[in-house]
């Protein structure tokens, strides 16, 4: 919760900077048979209901929140708060996304919340990203997420064609 108090002034400052710009809100909702994050089921291999609200400025600044039900002995829900900046670099086909996300488990008995700073880049059909864990809860003794953890991903996204 301490991190949430620190994030609020940042979110207000970002929205004040972007106020003169055109901005839009969007929302999403989903039901999934299993909430899998980084290869691990977060819903105990059960179904999950998820949804979020996003705000995005035409300057590339964005903020939002996302919620999912959990299972498998975990707290009943995960609430993510995020903010960042994303842009396309002209007609080069290169885009970047820099931001921060805070993973909150509001009904957890232990302080297991954590946050990450992330950077993603896309070039044509290729994408890569890096997330660095910046803070963890005091009760994160099992080592699931420690401050200083690094997560790296790489992918290619292309159509295989109708014949496949």
C-alpha cells in the first residue's frame, strides 16, 4: 500500500502534463479457462474473470488498472495499476513502451504486492522486453518475486496464411 501512495502523485502529475492533449478511455472484460502469467497458472487451473479500464493520451502517456480473480489457495483477486509512455518512431516500424506496473493483492493476509519497471521494443514482426522488479512486499519470503529480479522475453508475430 505504501507504493500505491507513492504512485498517486506520479499519476496525477502525468495526467496534468497530458491534460491539454486529446485522450481516450477504453475498457475490457474477459472470461478465461485458466489465468496463466509467465507460464504459471494464477487461478489454480480454474476459470478466471478479468477486466480493466485504460486511459491513453495522444502524446503516448497511458495509465490503467486491471483486475482478475485468482484461485488455488491464492488471494481472491489481483489488481494491477500501471502507467507509462509508448510511441512509434516515425515510419521505421519501430515502437517503444516504457512504464511501471504494480501488482496488488488487496485481500492477501501477507504483504505480497510487488512492482516492476518495464521496457519493450518492437521492430517489424519482432518484439522484445525486459521487466525489473523494483519492490516486493515484506512477507515475500518464498522468493517468488525479489527486488532485482529480471524477466526477459522475445517473440515474433506473423501470419501463417490461410492454407495452414
